[in-house]
C-alpha cells in the first residue's frame, strides 16, 4: 500500500476532512492534500504524528505498521 493510500484510509477511518486531519497532527491543510494526491510525502515528524494519532485513536495495527515501514 502506498503512503497516499494509507493516509487517506486513516483520515476516512477517523471520519475527518483533510483540514481536520491537518489540525490533528499540526500541519497545513495543503500538506495533507499533497500527501493524498501523491505529490509529496510526510517528513519524519509528520509521519511520527500520524503514527501517534493512530495509536491514540486505536486504529488498526496494520496501518501503524505500514506507516512505520515506509521510508
């Protein structure tokens, strides 16, 4: 699974808009939009924030593992 698919799946499972996800992990809306449209990838800090969000919201371990494995 590609990083853009993983991020979109996380956002949809949390029932968040791109803007709301951006607020949750303290990045700009345009960053989330670029990630989902595969025009950019989250940096290490943003990826860590996504992993922590998944853990805090008890999302699937598969999503967390997928995020951790992408470099």
